[in-house]
C-alpha cells in the first residue's frame, strides 16, 4: 500500500487500529484488552464475565483518578468499543445461546502489537535473524532448482559438512552456543509465536467475512440455487487456493501430526530447562504454546464449518419450497379437471380453452438435485389424568439424592490430557478415586466435549474399584467390570485408539 497523503488520511479516519491509537481512552482500552485477551490467548469471552473484569478495572482507576474519570458502566464501554464506528471488539451470539460474546478484532491486535514494540528493548538480537534470512534464501533456491545434478551436488555438500561435524564431535570438539546466542534465539521464537497467534485472528476474520457475504446472498437470492452455489463455492475455493489459504492448510496439517506435537513438546521442555533461558523468566504459557496454536486454529475451522452448515440449510429450504410448488400445481390440475367434468356432464363443451401446452423445451433434472424421501414424524400424544393424593410422605428422601457434577469430571479429564494425548478411565479413577460410586462412574461414560472425545475398546476389559459404605456405616470395596474407555484430545482420529490398543499388546 502506498503511504501517500490520501491513503494515510483514509486510514486515520476509517481504520479501527488508528482510531484506537488516537482515542482519549486508548490507555484503558489497550491495557485492558491486552491483559484479558492477548496475554492469556483468550479467544472468546462472555459479556457478563468481560463486564465484571472491566468493572474491577474501572473501580481501581476511579480510586486513583476520581469518580469522574470513567463515569459509564462497564457494559456500556464494551458495547461502545464494539460499535461500527470503533470496531475494537467483535460482539456476536453463539448458536443456541442468548448471551453476547466478545472477541478481539484483527485491527485491535495489530495496534496492541505495535504498542508493544514501542518499549525500549534492552537486548536487540541480529545474528539469529540474519541466519534465518540466509536459511530462507537457501530454501527458496533449493526448492526451485530443476537441475538434478545441482541438487545432488548440494546434498553431497551438506553430507560432507555433516561428516566433518561428526568427526569434530568424535574428536571432542563440541561447538556450543553461548548464553547471548541462546537468549537471542529464544526471544526471536517468542516473538514469532505471538505473531502467529495474531495471524490466526486475521485468517479467521477473512473466513468470517466470507461467511457473512454468503448469508447476505442467500437471504436476497431469488434465482436458481445452482447459480448461487457455483458463485459461492467459486469464491470459497479461491480463498482456499490463495497463498494465505494454502499456508494455513499446510500449517494445520503440520500441527495436527502427533509426531510433530510430541517433538514440539520435547523441544520446549529442553529449551526452557537451559539456564540461560530460565534466567529470562519466560511466561508459563510458553511451555504449551503449541496447544494455543491448536486452539486458535480450531476457531478458524469452526468458521469454515459454519459456512458449510449455512449452505446445507439453504439446500434444505429450497428443496422444501420446490416440493410445495409441485403440490400446488397438482392441486390446480385436479380442480380444473373437476370443473371440466361438471361442464361435460351437462352435454355442453366448456367455455374457453380446454387445455394449454407450454412451449416445447428440454427440462434438465439432475439426479443429485432430487430430494431424498423423508418419512414424516408423527408425535404420540398420551392423555394422563392427574390424581391428587393426601398421603403423608416424608420429604427427607428428596434431600438424600446423589448429585454428580459433570463439570468437575470434565476439568479432571482436561487436566490429565494436558501432558499426553490420551488417557483411560482406569487411570482417571486411580488419580482421583470415585466419591459417588456407580453414579459418578456412569457420568464418566456420558462425558464428551469440544476438547476431547471418548472411544471404547471392547477387546480389553478393565475392572474399576471404589470404596462405599453400607447402611450400618461399614466401608466396603465395590468393583465394576467394563470395556476399556479411552479419552482422546480433540482433533484426534481413531488411529490414536488403534495405537493405544497396539501398545497394550
């Protein structure tokens, strides 16, 4: 983009990032949004929770600056920041809920990243970035080389360098990075990891804009569905085949690899254990930054899934409307036939034209455009007469019910899956024994969420034990024999369960 006067004037007037920087409340907006969304990598937050956090922030500022500093309520500030003339927050409603949700916009994240770069850096590394630039140039040169002889020569040169390095190590010469080089490369890694999280919001924003345009076209479309689907799918394919779409797909395939995730986790553990890196006191979330990448990528994938669901709903609605039109035409033919029979019954021909035939033309009806038969669901209504009774029943039994909180069990499973990709029900019970007996065990079997899945291995049964008390207060051990239940982290395929079965052999 050219940085001429007209372009910069338009950016200053319309771009949300520039409007944020020149706002009177820029310090409040930037500090609060960075602390709530960027620092913990929070993607979406409910309006009530976000308003409560902002209210605490405003209360602390009013104690320092006076009651007149920020007079409005927290929810009013949030709605103002999400207004179209600001565009610093995105306000939306999740499917199936009536509570508003808030998320950062890509423009706000760009402004926060620019503000973070204004702080004076005590250490500016240049060597690692120079080496990165050299590696990029080498990758481009080697990846575009079409001469097989040149590629073989380059591979032989690398092999000679590796052989020479192996000989030096065998001789006792171990080249090591000093503390300065380690700190420089670690800071470059942290900066790249944060920029990558910010890029996910922009990619998700682009797909969300496509989803919005699709909904607008479907709502206003009056032509055939074939032309609309061709136009929509052409635009979606154009985004998927663009440089940004190909790069995101390659990154997502790389990150979903189980081997790559384990390799990333091992590398982070080894690097964070280095004394030079530990002296920098890195953020605790650095240890699980690859999980943050996965969580950010899932939001983008959900946006794409929402687009597909909207197209499916459009096809269903169109099929229902076409079926209804066919039935109207058939009823019209029947009514006209009955009218003709009435006239011919009196012995007189009917007045006006008896039949009209449309102009001859080819009607193309593709097989995949015909809707499948859907049987009608007939609800069964039962009439139950209520009878009032006057028996004296002890209500104490209502308070003796066993209540199992599924949210606590879900948190326990998520905590167990932070350090590994899968865990079994017996391992969960061993680390946290059952306190409500069989009711808690059955609740485990019904659990499932967006972050993990449950599969059952029928070939390997397990025995679950727990402690219970009899009516006399004595402690006894009860057990249940059931197939092995395996909880897998989200985005895992059934091959993980197969791998677990092979390991058990």
